[in-house]
C-alpha cells in the first residue's frame, strides 16, 4: 500500500468552503476510485493535513483526476500552498 501525505495551507477565509468541497466531492471521489482515506486533520484555522492510500497509487491517481466529477471542482482555488509526499509506515 502506497501512502501519500497531503498538507495544505488555505487562503484566508476559505476553510468552510474548502471543507464542504473536501467532504462532499473529494473524499467520495477518492473512495470511488479505490483510495483509502487514512485520516484528515485541521492543524490550525488554515493548515490541513490528510493521508490517502492505494495499492496502485499512480494508476488510481490518473483515474481520479480524469473523473468527470473531479473535472467540475478545483480545490486549488482555496489553497495558498500544497505539499505532497509519500510516507513509509513505521508502526
């Protein structure tokens, strides 16, 4: 299982709108394309961290971004900064 950490710094005042898109669109679409959401956390009013996993991450990622419903939303409109990194499980 390949696990990716995704850390976002949101633009001022976008938390509620981002959270709505995340919960109503991003999470269901990730799950529909076979991803597991391992956790999602608010670190502060504007800092958000979540972990997503898949056995064939690259293929699933391509399917996710090509999905017609994903084409309708762009969560980057809420983001000031984005960091992604694959992580290795210790425990």
